[in-house]
């Protein structure tokens, strides 16, 4: 995948985000509003960084929990 399309939460413009910019916040090309970072795959978080990530991420977060037992 070379890029992904992110819709600006402020003006609704569709912005092409290069895959090389995964995890970096961007700016809308039309209104210059801040775009949330885009992740192309799952992130592995631990109990020490989960709360920080979820509370600081501006968009929806899908979490999957598992245990080895």
C-alpha cells in the first residue's frame, strides 16, 4: 500500500497520506487543520503505554486484548 486516504475532521476534504508517514500527524491540504496520525497495522502496546496512547489519540481506537493462558 503506497498511501491511505484520511478525511479531515474539520472540513471533510480527503487527503492522501503516504505510507512512509505512518504514525505521524499531518495537515489538511485545504484548510490546514491537523489530521490525526494514521496507522496501517496493529500496534502492540503494554500496560505502561496503553492509557497514554488511547487518551492522547484524537480518533477512535479499536483494542483487542488477549492472554497467553
